[in-house]
């Protein structure tokens, strides 16, 4: 599941696509861990009066799942985030199945960085998230 991959193991164009249903449990655990008790996430009466009409999963929860797919399925665990940009382009409701498409868009071996991008869509094909980010990989042991 979580592989150790060096920057040399990765290439521009490498990609992965993974789907996940966003559950009430996902939201509850995220909200409890972060204290993000925004009423659109936890209060059905409040959320019913918004343009969404119902509660939404927190956007940053969806972004976190995206980065988890990145490390679990594409780049491994060695790289650390040094730049993350997320655009929340659509609402994610509890019960939505979101497909995360993630790809490597650039690699700079000298600086030990990999740029990656992502697009996530719900089961209706509507984009709900875009990402553009950079990972920094450690020096190989024995090099300066």
C-alpha cells in the first residue's frame, strides 16, 4: 500500500485514478479531529437553508483524501509537501462517490521536487476539486 519510492522511480505523466465514497463517518472523524464545526457540515437545518440544500463534507477533508491517494497509490511516502493549492470547484455531499485523478506534471531531480496535479469528480462527472502541488524528496543516503 504505502511504498518507499525515490524521485528516480517517478516520471512525468505517471498517474492514478481512485474512487472513494465520502461517508458520514469520514466527516465525523475529520470534524472531531479538527474542530471544524461549520454549520454547513454539521447542522442539517442550517444547511437546508443554504444554496446547497443539505450538509456538505468539508472541502479540506476531500483534499486530504486526495493527498492520501497520492502517497498511497502514486508517489509513496518519502516526499513532503512544500506547496499545496486546492480549488473547491463543486460541493461534496455525504454519500457522494468521488473519483480522484492524480498525475505527475513535472520532476526536477536536481532540486528533488515533483509537481503533481489532480482533478476530482463526483459520480455525475462534476468536478469538485482541483489541485496543484509540489513534493520535496530527501537526499539519498550517502550524498550531500
